């Protein structure tokens, strides 16, 4: 039975009845029926729905933001920004969907041929708690534009968000049943994946669970996209603009209280500038306001669950025991709530937990390197390959290093972030497939070749 608990107060928010198997079957059947009509709907009407959903989100931003904050703990200012990013993404696909979905004519002698993009059907979205609205709409916007339907299986601790997402899309004018939420235990996901009426699967979450989803989807021969864990490097070379880099480092590590797959997690800093960089980061991270996430001044809220805080603290303790130097934080807060203070560990080495494992919370791990070559080697010394940041004022050096970094995205002198205009995804154990941009839209379509010979 899904339960929501306020991570800032540990107060019980709500308990939800799980859908019974027969109810799930009805939901899937309704989605499949609605999608058959949706795929035949003219493209301009499909894109108009995206605009309507964006307007629906913007019409009640404060309610949605407070719900996000209450269920998973992010500062309410960040929750509002999440809602606006969802609306921006919907607007983007509404504006560019016609171009993304245009048929591609191909010259083939006397014959006329083209490549067309057609929807796959009903897509199952298995989504995490850390961005409960954004993770859904970054998948849903291109899926709806292409003519697909969607069934959402959300993380249990954000079940309130899951039900509101269904409500928002319905109120915007989506056909009844086209986009539905199922409240089920994780053990019921295998049956959903195997259901013949489900055409494909998208999953965002841990690498461990992603492997299970991939195996289940593979056994059913279903197309799937995986956006999994990350241990993103943030490389600071000796010629980097240190003040800008330090400010960006704090933003990149501590946004969403450090609970993002693309938060920078391993800071690889040239030893020539490491002392100054560490001092800057400690000063800025130490000034972050920790507290009630519904307070407008709060910058760091609680972690989403107690077990997540316990895992993070264990990683910190093991790293310190192995020689890491705590420069800030490192101890859970007193009182109610799953708070963990901004923490900076210096002199972290690759054998320590803070380097070798993904740290999902407000802990920055700083490793000192001799030069750019060692920085790149250590950046790649991970099973993950999601994003990476490189800070240098030497354009030629940046162009040489970027191809050497194993990642789905490299940001030079910037913070890694998702953007509806750009493809997003990783390599290695960070998953495969892409979301967003034109590439993301094409993940869940049938790329159909149409060849027409001479007609009499």
C-alpha cells in the first residue's frame, strides 16, 4: 500500500489504496483503446494538447510545488522551477513537433520513397521520486506528440504527485484513459511489462533496478530506454576561472539537496589550484540555508527518506575512515526530518566510497590531480557515464579533452543540466537511449520506410 511521509517532519501525509489486478487490466485496456484514436488524431490537435497541459501546470504552480515539497522534500522554490521546466518542455514540443515528426523523402531512382515516424502504442513509464513532475513530462511531451499513450507507475512515496499528474493531463483535454496512473507494488511491474497492450518501457532510477527492468523488457521483446545512476565528474584545471567554477560546483552538487543523477559528485581539481578552490566551495556551501523546505529562504531540504540518509552517512563515515578530510558537515542533523548538512570531503581517493560509489545527497568529494591527463583518467574511472563538466579557459585544450571523457554529455564551463532542446542520456551503467530533443522523440516511434514504385 503506497504511503506518503513528509521527509521534513516525518509526519504521515497519506495512504493510498493499491490498484487490484483487475483494475490495472481495465486501465491498460482503456489506454490501448484511447491510443488507437489518438494516433489517428491530426498532429496539430495533438500538439495543441501539449500547449493546454502547459497552461494547466502554470495555472496552479503553487499547489503543485507544495505537493512536490511535502512528499519528497525539495525546497519549494526549486519545486516551482520544476513545474516551469515541465511547461517549457511541453511548449517546446508543441512548437517543434511538426519538424521533429516530418516525413523524410528519399530519392531512389524512378521510385518515390520516404521515411515516416509512427507511434508505437501505449508506453509504460516507471519513474522515480526526485523530480516527480519533470521526469514524467520530459517523457510524456514527445510521447503524446508522436501519438502514443502512457501508463505511469511512479515511486510509492510520491503517489499524491502521480495522481495529480493524471488529473492535470485529463483536465487539459486528453482523451479519457490515454494517460493513466497505476498505484501498484514493484512486484506488479513485470506483469505490466509483459502485457501485450504495452508497447515499450521507459525507466528512470537506479542501475540495479534498471537491470531488472531491462531483463523483463528484453524477455518480452519490448523497446526500452533506461536513464540510470551517475557519478558525474567536475574537472577543474589550473587555468579555470576559479570563482565561477566554485559557484557552479556548489550549484551542481547541492541542487535538489544533492539528489539528482546529474549532480556533480566527484570534483577532480588540479593540485595547483586545489587549496583555493576548496576554500571557495567550503565558504559557499557553508552559507547554504538548511531548513523547512516550504520556507522561501531554504536552499537545502531533507533527503526524501530515512534510509537514503543512512546510506549517505555510511558512505561519508567509510570515506573518512579511509583518510578523506571533512572540511564541512558530515553529521546528520538533530531533530525530526531526514536532513543531512552540506558536506565537503577533501583528499578523496579512488578507493574511497565517496569516489567509487554514487553518493545521492549533499556531499561533495574533492580529489586532487596532477594534470589534465590524470583528471580525465579518473573521470572515466567509474562504471557510470551520464554527464561531465570541464572547466578551463583554453579552448584548444577543451576540444582535445572532450572526446576523451566517457559521458552522454560534457558541459564546458557550465553545469550539466537537461534541456528539452538537447538529447539527454548516458552510456555504460548510466543506461542507454535518449530523452528530449528530436532524438528523444524518435525513441518511441516506428521508423517506417515507405517505398512506392511507378503507378499505372
